[in-house]
């Protein structure tokens, strides 16, 4: 593939589909259409941004991480502490939390440069556990097991106050997710993003054709950490609370499940998976609070056995049956 062909392919992939503006319009009108579920909409948006951050290193680079919640928690505590100790402006706090978490990502990127996939898996898990213990032990700063409470945010842009209904939180979260989605979409469909896919497919071959593997791994890990930190900052700002649960292992595990549901290697996978997972969690937990994880687990088993395409597009079953009968 020559350079001109590659550029045309990247431009074609980055092109906005006709259905995408409609999807975002529905997202921004959902707090109006479903006013009683504004808090859930905000939670879905935050989870979607968090899932997109993991997809950058998992779907586009092939790095599996079980400690991605470390960056989520870092962003949440950074935003909460900034609001309590410095200033409560949500946009400034969001920017500060994103930059601080990106700096953590720079340090952690050194741990994934070498070793096997299993080694990187254990290292990322270890980073998450370290951050959890630090937040627990530094109780004079983080509140320890009680969490960081009483985080009061100023109105967004000085105009829109956070209310109990969660409408401002929902629109604020959706707006941030949309901005990051546009930026990340341009980035993954650039020559740099093509280099990441080459590393994912075959690291040795990518290195042999001149791709600076170490640089790209460091950059994408830093960027993914910053985006996860932004999601954590949104969580703290919209709830007014930051706790040790933000660093928990099950948060990273849930993120993996979300990408299994929505698919990896395309940003809409994180969004789709977050919508399905959080809605299922909300509906099933209302019906059976004690056993909702069983039904989600059953759904995942069916999803893996049947396949995402067949499960979400049942009409493909008839096509496969036709092919078998013809054979």
C-alpha cells in the first residue's frame, strides 16, 4: 500500500457517517426525553469515555490492562482535591485532572515497554493496587476509607448549576465525551494511529519498517491515561464524591466486559458497550438486586458463544443457514 492509498483510506475511515449526528442528537435530547434518568445518562457517558480510553491501548495497540482504574481514580481525586483546595470551576478542574493523570501515564508507560503480554497484565494490575493503597493510607489528604466528601462544584461556564435532577451533569458529561470523541477519532485515523495498528498486528514487523514502537507505546499509554483521568474527573464532579471504589479492580474488569460487548478497535464500541452494560445493570439490579451479576454473566456467555454480529443482527442467522443448506 503506497502513501497516497493509505492517506485516502484514513480519510475515508475518519469521515462522519450519516447516522452519527442523529445518534449524538438523541444523546443530548435524552435528558429532556427521560428526565428521571438523567443521572443514569451521565453515568453512561462517563463510562463510555472511560471505555474509549481503554480501547486506545487494547483495541488499537493490543495492550491488555487490568489496572486502568488507577487512572480513573487519579483523575477523580485530582478533580475533587482541586475543587476543595484551589477552585471549584469544573472545566479548569477537568483540565488539571487530565494533565496530572497523563503525567502518571507517562511514568506507567515505562512499565509496558518490555516483557510479554502476561507481564504487562500483571504490571498494570500492580499499578492499580498501588494507587488503591496510596489513596487508603493518605487519609489526611484523600479521606481514606471514608472517601473525599463535600466536593462542591461551581456552575459550568458560570451559568449552569449542578442540580439534584442531574440534567446539568448529563449535558456536561455528554459534551465532554463528544469533544474527546471528535479528537480521538481524528487521532486514531491519522498516520500515527495507523502505526499503532501495525504494532498491534505485529510489533517486530512494525519495528522493521521504521515505526518507533517505544515512542508510540509511550504516547498512546499517556493519552489513554489522560482520557481515563478526564472520565474520573467527571465522575467526581457530577457526584461530589471520590472514594476508594474508584480504584477497585472490579471497575477495570467491568471495563473489559464493556469492550467485549461493544467491540474493540472502534471508538463506538466503548460507547455501545457502556450503554448496554449500564442499562442492563440498572434494569436487572432493580428486578433482582442480589443476582444481577449472574444475568450479565449469562449474557456475556451467550454473546461469546453466538457472536456479536449474530446476537445483535438476528437476520444474519438465516443467511448462515442458507449458506449451510447450499453447501
